[in-house]
């Protein structure tokens, strides 16, 4: 989607300046031909009355989070790791305040284009994503540092497995396996435990703010309401060092989440978009 928007913008502005845009490549089906996949359960999100809120972490507060996590022996934590860690810790607290939840799962989407061997160009059009999962068992309390470490471990394992299974059929099987939990095909149903599943998609690093149709680069880039509960979406701020997060939760859970003092010490709720 991002490549298409930037291609469109480049095509529009090149008519005036004579600069040919970088072509999109509709080649994923050639690199990874369709294979017979097992019948999978269709993801059917629970439709409830949800509330969506926008939280903005500026570069200085992300730096503070990185310092706390690095001091806890997580080497060179990324922006995504520390922001997702504090969001999930606060979400777990908010959920447990209202529900008897014993287990939680966080499933975060991963762009596989740069992870396969050889890498696939960002301009290749088509779905090429999986998820990695972080599980919080019953009775286990997580803090910012420990959860950031769990995110790092799960992400690194996902990257390692993807690189080792980069062939067509192997990669398709890998994607099916890694997305099972988010699609509701594994977990603790029937085991006597209650679990809560969160989904996250990070759009950080994609050059949305570079799209110039001829009248300047965008002042603000955002996305629409997720439409389902327990969804976290992250995007870069305009200056590139902060992260803007949209969180969609059930109403009562959001009331607890958006008043979490620890969370609010590192972010701002819905600040102005012009700065």
C-alpha cells in the first residue's frame, strides 16, 4: 500500500518534472507460486462496542523507555519493542481489572520482504506477512523490561525461522503456522483457562510521509478505526523519531487503560497534529 501511494505521488509529480517513478513489481506470485494450503478457520473478531484512542510517544520519552529497558539487560531495544511493551503491560492491567483473564497473547504482524532469502523488494505488491506471538501464562506478572525481552525473543525466533524456510511451500506453511493463534486455532480453549488475544501492526519505517503529489509532503498521516477490539496500530510521527499509536479496546477496558499513570508518564493522548 505504501509503495503504491508513493508510486502514485511520483507519477503525478513526474509529469511536471520529467522524473520517471520507480515501477511497482507485481511479481510475488511468480516468486512464491500458490500452493495447496490446509483449510483454516476464518478469523471472526468479536464485535462489541469499542473505543479508539490515539497515544503519541515523542522521541525523548521513547529514549527514556529505551534506557529503562537497556538497563534491564535487553541489548539495544528498538522503538517498537519498548512502546509495544508498555502498551501491552497497561492493557493487561486494564483487562485484569475487569475480567478474570488468566492468560494473554499478543500477536504482532511482521513484514517478511526483508526476512526471506534472498530479500524481496519493498516495491513487490502482494501479501507477504506473518505474525510472532508473545504469551503471558496465568500467574505470571510482567513488567516493562521483562515484556520487552519477551517481544525481542519472539521476534528474533520468527526472523530466524523465516530465513530458514524461504522456499515457496515452506514459507506458506510457516505463515499458516505463525498466524494460527491470532486466527483462533490454538491457545487455551478447553483447558479451563481464560485468555485474551491482542493484535498489533506496526507501520513504522514505511515512508508514508514521503508521498508528494506536487503540493508538498503530508502534514499528518493516520489510518481509520480498526473496527474490532484489542487492536494496536503504530505509525511514525512526522519527524520520524516518535510513534503514534491507535488503540481500540472495549469501552470499560479503555477507561482503565487511558488513565494508567505509568503509561501516561511516557505519552500524550490525542495531541494536536500540527507542530
